[in-house]
C-alpha cells in the first residue's frame, strides 16, 4: 500500500467519523424532540443500531490504521535491512577481490621463490665443486711442495758430495 492509498483511506475514516458524529447528534435531537414512547423506542433502536454499526466501523478503521502503521514500519525496516544487505554484499565483493589479488601475488611470489631456489641450488653446487677443486689443488700443491723440497734436499746432498 503506498502513501496515496494511505491518504485516501485516512480521508475515508475521517468522513466516516463525521457521519458517526452526525448520527449521534441526530439521535440526541430526536430523543429531545419526541416524547412518544413507541416512536421514540423505535427511533432509539434504529439509532442504537446505527451507533453500534458506526462504532464497529470506527473500531475497524482504528484497527486498519494500526495495521497500516505496522506495515509502514515493516516496510521501513525492510528497506533498512535491504540497504545493510547491499552494503555487506559490496563489502564481501571487495574482500573477494582483495583475496583474488592476494592469491595472484602469492602465485607470483611462489614462482619467483622457485626460480631463486633453482639459482641458489645451482650456485651452491658450483661453490661446493669449486671448494672441492680448490682443496684438491691445495693438497696437490702441498704434495708437490713436499716432493720438491725432498728433491732439493737430495740434490743439495749430491752437489755437496762432489
């Protein structure tokens, strides 16, 4: 029900309220002007029925007004929840986008780490091979030096004998 319907219904209630007051006024007027008990009794019964009917209509109008008010509040709350839901959906989508971006960055970092590990392992192998070769050269040099010293000592002994 929109605002126009509510305004129209409210006008109808006001008109019905005026009719009820008018009937009550007529009943009071008739009661004051008619002394005859038979006519007065019939008129009173008729007016009482009209008043009862008007009272029922007024009660129904009040209840309908309350229902309209409750519906208005429910619609208002519905709109608030819809806005909150939209905000939460937007927040969720932003977080999902962040997750996707971070996932892509993680994949790129994993690839980079893998490449660097391969380079590291290559350098590590080369370094170990070079150290082993250097140690072998060092051992060979020591051996050679030892042999040369021994030969020099032998040659010095031989040259000193002559």
